[in-house]
C-alpha cells in the first residue's frame, strides 16, 4: 500500500490541509507509526497525517487541501 505523510496546518471534520512530507510504502499501522516518529523527531512541534498517496508530484511543498486523514 502506498500512502503519503502530510504536515498538517489545518484540520476540519477529518480533512487536512498541509504540505507533503514523504511517501510511505507499507500498511496503514506502519504509516501511522512513521507519522508519530516524525512528530517526535520534530519535538512534537508539528502534526503529521497519513493520507492516500498523492498521485501528483508534490515535492514542491505547495499547500494541499481537502485530504482525508486515514
């Protein structure tokens, strides 16, 4: 399973808005653990959400919105 990790700037009703951090290949539980590790590595100053893999090039770090948190 291919998923993406998003740095969350805003969350409303299970939808997140933020920027792409990285893709993740594996199961959902593994991706959630990676998200927690990423938050911890950043001193818990950021929130990270797991979403379905973004199918477009998003390494430009532009804001993405209406992404469903898994």
